[in-house]
């Protein structure tokens, strides 16, 4: 799963078809947690929940997977040279993905033939298939024993986490909707504190150390983003701050809670790797190995969990050999929330939000969603609801009676009445739209110049900020040209 966003996500080259697996697999180094699991004396964890091998309830769809041992991905060239605690001091410390795969396999992970992890640099990883996969086929099965669940965490920490959550909601009532994420963060911190004694150490040690999302940005970074992106990114950072403040009240016993590097890492792990379910109750879950799936605006896989918490990754349609397995991280028509949460801009995003944050009161009045206020990134074309929004603002400020009639037409989808007003006020709407577009272009150039003046050693998120601003600039430049052609 890609998180290093100094470059945008691009297609990765597939494995060579003749790739063979190491015959020396049995001689590989295991971390102490894996060795303990292999000989049946699972290392103790802070949690009452420890993964158990063997007794895994599998749904019938898993029969499409091979029931024999799968060869492990040939990633030992990237495995850590020495065992030890998770190194967060070095953001570029080697990720031991190979041991994570061994750990998950020993606890019941199953992959369809040909499904493998791939990396071309030992830093960014993804799942690809070397063999054809049919529509509806199970690509990956992760047993509930190694699925990290917010609901299990809530049960595990009991009264401690309940008290912490009460404090959190008092700090910010808006965080009540994000309690499952809080629980995941607590679980990750608790397992981190155990180091190699955690049963989840191999998974934790396989994760990225560096992130480029809103939580990882500074106030300087926020000041270099257009208003919508800056708002989303800073809101995520504010949510993290509330989580940490609640945890530092001491209700949950965590050794590393006062270490900013560790708490930010744990939050980012939870934020960027969870899947959400709503039945039998709402929960956020992280399934090791399934969390390596990358994003696509046109995903070929979907992730589901059964009532027992087992995870299955299923092909949505036929997948050809050499193809990355992908899921959707969010609404592909509005990539800015993906940027704020995950720290990258999808290379295949086709639209952008129109950046009209100054009209937010009117957006709410009309009941329009941000995902409907779009501009095409390839052509600069403006979505109809953007025109509705700008015309409505003009009418409210100049002809309240007409504004009321236009409001009703928008809410009732009365296209004839809408068209009448749009024709009558077209030049005013066009002028307002031009003013907005040229203002955004001017602001983006200023913000990008400001960002480029920062030292990368102290502001390593600058490249992804500049990439975002450049996409906005290129898109709005095309929009400006279209508007000029209209008059």
C-alpha cells in the first residue's frame, strides 16, 4: 500500500512471468514473535486477545483458494537485517513485509494462486496477481484471529477506554462519530508498547514509518493549500490532537502516549488502513495483508467481513495476470478528501472540487454536496450544480424574490425554470465564475511559491502539496480558457 507521496501514484511494473521463489525459505530469519508462534508458545501481549492458529471458521467462498501452503512472496531481499523494536526514529527504516506475510500465513491467511506482494524499491508495496482471477473469486482470505477490530479493542480495554472516550467527547463532541478510530489507535499503541512481545509485531514492523497526509502536516503546510484542502487536512490534524489530549489523561495505561512520534504514527496507521463495517455493529477493522491493497478510481476488488470478522477480498470482475489488485479509498470524483486522509493524489482522478468554499452557506442552503461541485481535470468543464450555486449567490444578493423561486426550482429539479433564470442572468454568472477561477489561479501560484521556499528537511510534505496545487492550477487554467470562449 502506497504512502510515500513525493510522487503521485502510478502503475507499478508487474513481476516477471518467470519469477521463481526462493528454495531457502525454511532458512529465513523469523522475528522472535514469529518463532514463538511457530512452536506454539505465542508471545504474551498486553491484550487478552492473542491470535490463535488452526481453529479458524472459513466461509464457503474460500474454497476457491488453494488449501495447500502458498509459496511466500520473494521479498527477503528487503527483510530487516536485525531484529528489535519498531524503529520510528528513522522514517525510512526498512519495512519487514516478508516476516508479516509469514506471520499471517501461519495464522491462516490464504491467497489465490498467483496473488503476491510486490515492491520495486523495498519501500512501497502492493498486491498483484500473476495468474488470471475470475469475477467473484476470492483473492485473499484473512482470518478474524489476526484482524484488528475497534469492537474487540473496546471490549479489551473496558472501563479504561470508556473513561478516555468520555473525556474525548467532552473535548470535541464531533469526535463521538470517530470513536471506532480512537479504539484502533489505542490498540495499535498498546501493541507497539509490547515491542517484539506483541503477537502483532510482524505486522507493525511491516508498516510505513512516514506519512504525507493532513495529520503529518504543519501549520505552514496548511497555509500553502487552497481553502478546501487546507480545511480538510487541518481538521484531520485537529482530530488527532483531541485523541492525544484524551489519551494523556492517563485512563488507558500506555507507555508511549507522551511520545508525539509514536502517537502520530499510531493514528496514521489506524486512519489509513481501516475498513468500516456496519453489521452486526459499526466497527473499524484492519486485516493484515488486505491492508496492502492500493487505491484505484476503478477498483477490481472489494473487501468484505463476515459476522465472525473474517476478511475476504473478492474480484469484482475478471482480472488478468500482471494486474495490481485494487480497492477504492474514497469517492473518485472528489480526490481532495483522499489527499487529506491518505496523503496522495490519485493519478486517475477525473474531477476536482470547484474550490468555492466562500459560498459554503449557499451550498448548505441548496443541499448540494461537495462531490457534485466539480470541474473536469482533463477538460476544465464545470458541472451544472456549480453554475446553480454561483447564480443562486447572485440572486440572493440582488433579487431575493427571484432567489426564492430559483431555490425552489433547484430543490424540485425544475429544469425549465432553472434554464429561464440561467439565460436571463448568464453574463452575471459568467463574470462571477471568471472572477472566482482567476482568483484561485492567483492564490495557487502564491501558495505554491510559498511552499517551494520551505526547506525539505523540515517540511518533507512540500512535494505532495505542490503536486496538489499544480493539479488545481492546470485544471483551472483550462476552465479559464473555456469561460473566455463563452464571452
